[in-house]
C-alpha cells in the first residue's frame, strides 16, 4: 500500500512538474513575444515617421508643382499679350513705311515684262546639281 501511495505521489509530482514546465514555457514565450512586440512597435513608429516625412515631402513637391503651373500660365498670358503688342507695333511700322515705299516706287522707272530687254525675267539661273548614277 505504501508503494501505491508512493507511486501516486510520484505521479502527481511528475504531473505538477509537467504543468510547471508548461507554465514556464508559456511565460518565456510571452516574454519573448513582448520583446518582439516592442521591437516591432519601434519599427512601426520609425516607419510611421518616415511615412509622415515622405508625405510632407510630397505635399511640398505638389505645392511647388502648382506654383510652377501657375507661373507658367501667367507667363503664357504675358506672352500672348506681348504677341498682340508686337503685331500691333509691326502693323503700325508697316503703315508708317507704306508712303515711303510708294514714293520710292514712283521714282523708279518701272518697266513691264515686255519692256525689259530680251525678257530679263527669263534669265533666272538655277544652281547645277551633280547627277549621280545611283539608279544603275
């Protein structure tokens, strides 16, 4: 009978040891998990900081892009105004020079085609081009 009690106490002792070891493993696993969780949380915080920095950089780039588009539109408008002014000034200059040109033309003796000696208009010479035999 003492053996049965002894073996039962040993069995209970072994079961208690197994339960204690199981609890220790769980505690160690939780400690490792908590340290891993802390490391992962730190990495997450760092990545969030980088993300926030990248977002602020993108916002700055978008702001600069919008400013450049606005300045381009402003320059295009100014260019259109300048073109109109240049056309107006060119027309004004042409109108101012027209009487002078008419006076010069009146002074020169204009000959018609038939009055020119031996058809000067027909004496246009074209530059000679060297012909090659590439087609042979």
